[in-house]
């Protein structure tokens, strides 16, 4: 399987970077092809341009302003995201990736009659996310309603692809986590990725 592994963290020595490297190493060891897309290191511009937004509802949207990222998404069989949750949401650079790359004609098709959009990411069969959050489990789930999972599962994947293998794995309370807890999480990531 060809996996687009997307990392969204500004610090090279971050825990997210360690998780991404663990995922990459395990996937390669299991015979998968991995395209590591580190949004910060590749200087991805998350800003949707005025011309991109102005064309969103044109019959044949041209996604060329977001190349080569669009081509890399289209070439993948699976997408694995690694990112921290900040303010119970995506880092801005990752949100910009969805805005610019998950575009009409790429991830979905607008219904000319104004109805529900039609999924276009037929090539993506796996969509996993490994995240961290500074909040404990109960705040994320009970108080906030797990907004990142809802956005990924009910919005982005549901509107862009069908029949996906979806998984969200989170390390909660990262700011107060011990070295042992982080190592246990890395071991959990390795076991999960072994199933791909």
C-alpha cells in the first residue's frame, strides 16, 4: 500500500515527530511505500488564495495552485496524519492542507444542483490519525465532545471517501505525561501500525 504520511508540527524534535518516524519505520518494514509529507519542513503554505476560493464552485476546478500536494494525495492508497490538537482543533497548517488540497475535483465534487457533495477520493482506503492533546480524556470527550474526531470522521472523510478504514489514536494529557507513558504510547502506535 502507498501511504501518504502527513506530519504537522513546527518542532523537528517533537513527540509528534517521534510518532511519525515510528509509523514510517513500521510501514516500510512491513513492505509499504511511504511518502512522508512534513508540512513545516516542506514549507506548505496553508493560506487558501483568493483565486482558489473564487473558483471553488466552477464546474471544473483547477487545483494546480496546490501542486505537488494534490498529486501526492491522488497517488496514495492511504493517509496517516500525525499532529497535535491545539485548542481542540487542527494546527493551522493542517487545516490549510484540508482547505487547499481537499479541493473540488480532488477530494469531492460539488453538486451542480446545490445538493450534497460527492466523494472523489476513491483511491484512499485507509485514513488514520495519531494525535496528542494537552487535556485529559474527560475534557476532550465529555466536555468538548471530541471535536477533532467528529471533524475527521463525520465531515472530512465522510464527504470525501467511502468505505474507509478510519482510526483516531490520541495520547491525552501530553503536557503532564511521563517518559514511561510516552514510551508506552509509541509501543501502542507500533502495534497498531503493524495491522496495516
